[in-house]
């Protein structure tokens, strides 16, 4: 698993969670910059972990 694949999955799952276009997500921004709170964050970590099988 390489960094670009991991970045792609994180971007995809974040865009799905926030219902926004993946092209709007910048790699240098924090989740907080997108309004991710603790509830969204927990669910996001779960879906990313499942997608990456970790």
C-alpha cells in the first residue's frame, strides 16, 4: 500500500462523509478545516480503516 493510494482512499471517504466533491479536498488541510467533528471523525476513521483493511 503506497502513500498515493492511501491519500486517494482518505479523500474519497472524506468526500463521501461530507457529501462534497473530492476535487474540493486539499491534501494540506486538516479534517477540522472541513468541519469534521468527533462523531464524523469516528465514523470516518472506521470507514477508512475498513477500506484500507487495517
